[in-house]
């Protein structure tokens, strides 16, 4: 009598990742979200660049302000990557194919994180290049070979990827799309806007403030986190959300 194949062993990480990539790239909402992230970054960068008059400002940081909407859109994409499977009931089929829930979440995080990183870097570099090209005559045009400019652009794109993973972890924790989206938008984005305006001492620790005031600047202010400290804190947020989501995912019923 032949042994029954171990279904969990038949579908390893590479199979799970391939399945998640197919799901991610075939969703029309994914394509529009990623395109909107790039288009928004470029459009805002062009508008800011063309209207820049202050020669003493951090022009790199000003131009990269266009990535802020991407923090909202990619965070929402991260939430929906997880919660949409519960809303549609597809999670049952997914878990039938990949019963190892930790492996499933790791595959989702890898695929989403890499896709968001590619789009985030594209958005940051295109925003920088197009925004710099539209600066008025007489402005000091920043270039990638200047000190800390390349770092600001690269870390800005990385910040978008980490925010998408934060959204994915939040989706795994809450599972319901309206609740998870509400929590992310209110606390992660609107709360960040409020902190930037009214609570600068808090803003340095929220994702929006970290990306805008630490990652995307050439010379951070004394009271803001350094770029690498800000990146480390964003990594910690994403890891904590994914770790909590993974722990709950393995202990809950479907």
C-alpha cells in the first residue's frame, strides 16, 4: 500500500510564492494601485519642482513629497492582499493548497514586499528625476552623486515597501477589510498627518513622519530620527505587525 503524500510538503514556499504572485498580478486593482503610486509621485514632484523658489530648502525632500500618497495606497494594498481572501471566501481554497499558515503569510509578504519595493523605487527615482528637471532656472538642481541624495531616494522607495508589509500584517490581525482599512487609514495615515501638523514630537515615530522627515531628507533636523534609525523603526513596525498576524493566523479557525 503506497503512502499518502504529505500535502503540506507538496506545496513548499516556492509554490506558495508563485501562487501569491499570480493572484497579485492578475488583480486589476493591484495594477491601478501601483500605477497610481508612480503617477502620483511623479505628478506631485513636477508640480513642486516647477514652483520651488526657496533656494535654501531641501529640494530633494521637497520633490520626494510626492511619494506620500503611495504610503496610503500601498498600505491599503497590503491590507487588501490579506483581507480580500477572507471577504471572498478564497482563504479556504488557499489554505487547502498551503495548510502551513506561517508559510502562506511568508509567501504573501515576500511577493508583496518585493513588488512594492520595485514600484516604490521606481516612484522615488522617477519623482526625483522629473522633479529635478522642472526646477526653475537659478535653483540648485540636486543630483544623485551629491552627498546623501541617493540614500534619500533609495530609502524613500524602501519605506513604501515596508508600509505595504505593515498593512499586510494589520490585515492578518484584523481579517475584515472595512475594519482593517479604517484602522490603517485613521491611525497610519490621517493620524500621521495630524501628528505632523500638531504633534511634531510624535510625528517622528509614525510611518508618514519617518518617511517624510527621516528617510527622504538629505540632512535630517536635530529633533528627527536619523535615516537609518527611521528605517530600523519602520522595519520593526512591519515585523511586529507580521509577527502578530502570523501568530494569530496559526491559532484561529478559518
